[in-house]
């Protein structure tokens, strides 16, 4: 006969199962994932692991289909934005080049001073 004692307060839930008077096995519920771990008290080693049941991502097929349609719309929107950016890429490069050329003309002539040139 196995005696069972359960902790009264908060996570992690600890359940002590004593199969024999000499052997103690602790069942601990993982507070993060909800898995049940059986740990041997004498050695401190993990005896067994029972994973927590997986949660469903969608309640029904209709909400899953709606999520897929929304994802397809997002993909199409991102693709359209990248196509527009590619079309305007040449104009952007021309503007950047004109700005860099203007800055180069406004800059003083000659070599720029470097710290070790002043020594």
C-alpha cells in the first residue's frame, strides 16, 4: 500500500509517494511547463518524466482557416512593399548620390587633418 502526502501551498506541487518504508519517490509538478517528474529521494536522480498535455493552438478548424488567410494577407502586403521599394530604389540612390556630391563640393579642399599629422 502506498501512502501519499501532498504539499498544501503553491507551486511547485510536490507529491511524496512511499512504496516501501526504505524507498521514497517524490513527484514534482514543473511550475513552468506542468510536466510531472518522479525523483528518487535517496539518490536525487530523475526516475521518470511525464510531459504535460499539449495545448491546442486553435479551438476549431474555422479559426485556423481564418488565421491562415490573415497570414496570407500579411505575406502579400510585405511582398507588395518590397516590390515598391525595389521600384523606387534607383531614385533613392540618385538622391543619395546628389546629396553626397553636394557635401563633397562644400567641403574644404585639401587633405583632412589627422591627429598623428599634428605631432
